[in-house]
C-alpha cells in the first residue's frame, strides 16, 4: 500500500468502503480496496472544498461601496482573464470568463498546495490530474465551437478546400489531440520537477537555501497556470472564430 497523507487516511477511513463498493459496482477493481482514495484525489477534494468556501466567503461579503481585500483580489483576477480573453477572442469572449477563471484557480491552488507541509501538489504527483484538466479544456472549447457554428464547425477539421479534406482531417484530429498531450506534459513535468527540487533541498539543507527554491516554485506554479489558461483561450479563439 502506498504512503498516505494524513488527509488521505482520514478520507479512506470514513469513505473508503463506500468508494470501493461504488467502483466495483462500475466493474472497476481498485488497486488497494482498503484505501481506494489516493493522495491526488484527496488533495483535489481539499482544493475543491477550499475554493467553494472562498467563493462563498467572497459572495457573502460583496460590496460596491466598501469592497474587501479578498473581493479586490478576485475582481483583479477576473479583470485580467477577461481582458486577455477579449484581446485574443474578441468582444464576444465574456461568456468564457467563468470557465477560464475556475480552471485557472483550480490549477493554481493545486500547484501551490504542495508548498504546505503535510500536503502534495496533485498536478505534480500524477499525470492524471493535469490530463483531467486538459480534457476539460479540450471538451469545453470543442463544445463551444459546435455551439457557435453548429455542424458547420466540422469544416474546421476539413481544411480550406473540400478536395483536401481526406488529407487534412487526420492531420487536424492529431493536432487537436496533441493539444491535450501538450497541456498535460507541460503542467505535470514543471510542477513535478519543482516539488522534487524543493523536497531535495529541504532534505539536505532545512533552512536558508530552500527558501529561494520555494520562491522559484511559486513563480513556476503561477507561470504554468497562466500558460495553461492562455493556451485554452487561444484554442477557444480558434473554435469560435467567425470564419467557422
């Protein structure tokens, strides 16, 4: 059985039996029936609960006259993403802001939570977490493409000329699937490397030098979140462009 974080042990103690029964009902046999909840799953649950609590706190304290510090932070983040979306997608980009905002916050907190002792970054622990985020982005922008252009969105995969469709179709399909792989590997590799470097230096030198690597890891986490959201925005622009 793999080593479990304290939160993972608690969740497996409380809900492990139920999760195992549910998985078996779906004809999925967990590797460890006594502990079906992994560290990555536990960390994602924690991030989800944390974000919901923060959103509820911000919602309860919304004020036009005297906005609090937390409200300023969220309004600044929303304005940044909205401005970037408008620059890339165009004036019709506002409906995409909630998804991009939620995606960015989830990835950012997942990246940063590993800096807290007793926790791990799920985006750096297993590639399945970045893959899940990449699949969400892929499904979202493809869905928006069909909502925007209807069945005509399929022309996007056929190329500029019908005669080239048999050649362009497999190329475009591979290109879009490669986006999922690219998003996954970039996020996973950078966060995994950051966690490992920080852990190694903390093991060798408990004080002093590791602080610099924590700062570096913080910068990498923010940068990788930005890149993920930026690329998702670019893919959205390609899916909902007017020529489609």
